[in-house]
């Protein structure tokens, strides 16, 4: 798989995980797009080494992202 195909797969898997996390797992609408972008920025360094990231890999990192937001004072 080429680097371009790997990146495309990464972002497609991320989008699927994001939708699944809110629609199926939490049963709620998706938050503001800025939250999605911030989560993507948060997980990219951790997941970029993965050749084939799974949806569950991203979902499992969401609680860490929430903790990060609280720690950084982004959420009050």
C-alpha cells in the first residue's frame, strides 16, 4: 500500500470511527467540527505509525482526549 493510500485509509477509518462513536455508541449528535479537528490533531501523532488503524483504536483514545482537554483547561 502506498503512503497516499495509507493516509486515505487512516482518514476514512477516522471518519467512520467518529461517526460510530457518537451515533451508535453514545446515541447523540456529533459535536462541533472543531472538536473533531482537535481530536484528529490529538490522535495523529499516536496513530500515524500504525499501518492499518482500526476504528476501535480511535474510539479507545477518546477518553484520553477528554482527559487532555480537562488537563489543559479547555473544558470548564
